[in-house]
């Protein structure tokens, strides 16, 4: 059985970081979209089937916390995994992110193997729990 590629949205205002992370994720088989802030991310989420959002916390216009709040307020986005990848690494920030409801928390520069493993495990879990939410390409049996 093969599943459709997962679509990941990277939300960060650091262009070099976004490009590097996007290349890594694409080389690992993911479809990647990007947005430079939370407002643009919401526009992308309106028009694309995204399974994972990797967001920074500190961004212009709409930060990571407000982005999470907006995503969780939309029932059709209930299954989207929202993970933090931020330069803010203190214990207080981690606790605040956990309480806010983020699915995972990584401090830049993070171990990319851990990030890839967490994304893969999260997507696999969501696809098992919500099989009707698979991207339109669906599952093909071989």
C-alpha cells in the first residue's frame, strides 16, 4: 500500500531557513508550501490540503500563537498538525507552546532527523485516526 505524499506548510519570515528546510523536506518526499507570516499561511490553508504546519513563533502581522489559534478555530483544519520550529528555546516558551496546543516543539537549529521522525510519526498517526482526511490522491493498493 502506498499513500499520497504529505503536504507541509513552512511558516517563517527567515527566507534562507525556509529554503533550506523546504529542500530537506522535498528530498525526503514531502510536498512543501511556504508562507512568510501567519496571515499568508491562513491564505494557503484556505486553498490547499495541508497535513502539517511547521511555524516559527516570532513573525510580523500574525505570530505562531495567533496562527495556531486561527487554525484550531476552523473545524475543517482540526486534524492539521501544528509544530513549532523557533529560535525561542527557553523553558517558559516550551511550556507556553505546550499549553497553547502545539503538537511538537523544536528549537532552531534543531536536529533534522528528530524533526523528520516527528513529522513522519505524526502524519502516520493522523492518517490512521482520520483515514477520510487523506489528500485527494488517496491510498493506492499494490
